[in-house]
């Protein structure tokens, strides 16, 4: 792997500082245009979305290859002046050693952080056994450390996301991932104040990422008060964009009407946005 350039070093240091205190929103663009728009809105960092990337290629989430993911991350990391947190799926390896090799390759894309999830992709056993998941996370940690890269490692407990909403097991996994070297802990799918409080308590000072994938009665201030360090949106912005496309074309398909285009952004406004 090559040594990071000065801009990548700057982004990584800035991203690490963001995790030192407070709470920030980490939105998830799916292409260069959406990334640059979000930078213009004043966000301090961005995160990729495996789902959004896959949908933009006409694929379901999880069907994008390692090489295509690396190409996408490189493009996204270079798209803005902001640090990029990479959604790196399960680490793209059948074994811990292969996970380590994939992570090593990912470090060359310019990212500032990457996540490793413990979902198995199997319908009858959707979570990897804990020890296996820990070994894979340790392999990712070792790859980062060998490269002396100032890249944050995010450990994800996918229980609530894959239909196994066992809070006790989620907390057990998160504690194990912190012990294995995770810098940030993430349990996508938790929604209640009680669940969030339990995860923050189990993290014991390790920064916690909360997924907000849809409307919630909790405000940013509410979530910050619970001790969450960062909030990501996952595929929600991509889904919102797809929802706009579907709403725009549905009247045309069903009734031959063009009413769905009423909410379209002005071309001149988009040109001005990207011209500057």
C-alpha cells in the first residue's frame, strides 16, 4: 500500500477529532453529486452507503464486488474535502485473513474510517458466531495497525437489522468488538430511548453511532443528550431520492400525466450549485 497524501492525513485527523466530544450527523451520499451537495450544506463528514451504491448500479444491497466497492470508495473519498467513513459490509472475506487483505486494499482509497458488520447473509443463521465475528474484526484492526493508518474501525452488531432483536446479545457483541479494537460501536436498528441508553452504557466511553433511517420523535438534541457521538442516515437519503423518482414517474405511467414533476429541482439551481 502507498503512503497517504497530505489531504488524506488531514481528513483522517479531522475525523478523529470529531469523535472526541459532542454529537455530529454523518449523512450518506451515494454518488459524487450527492456528496458535494451535502458538503455545501455544511456537514463535517460523510459516510458511504453500500445500499445506495448498489441501487445506483441497479443491484440489490450486498451484490457489489470488492473491486467495485474500492473503486466507489476512491471516487467518493476524492469527491469532497470531507472525511469519508466507508460502509465496508462484512469485510469482503470468507476468512479473517481475507478480511485483513480487503481492509488493507481499502486503506488506499483515502477513507477515514470503515465498518465491519457481523451479519452472515444466511437466512437460517443471520449473525456470525461471536468468536468468528471477533476474529474478523481483529483482522481488520491488525491491517489498520500494520499500515500505521489513522483510520477508525467501526464494529457493527447487526442483531436488530437482521431480525434478531436480542438487546442482551447486541450488548455482549458490542463489548467484545470494543475489546477487539473497534474505535466506534454501532447497533443499527435500535430505536427506543431505552435501547440507545443501554448501548451507550455498554460502550463505556467508546463513541456510539446511531442509525436514523426514517422519521423519529427524537431530535438531534435529544439523541446527543443520550450520549450518542454520531448519527448516520444509512440508505435513507438514497431511498428518499428513489422515492422522488417513483413519485414523479408514477402518474405518467398510470395516467399519462406529468404532475409528478412539480417538485423537481430547477436545472439552473443545480447548475449553479455544481458550478461553484
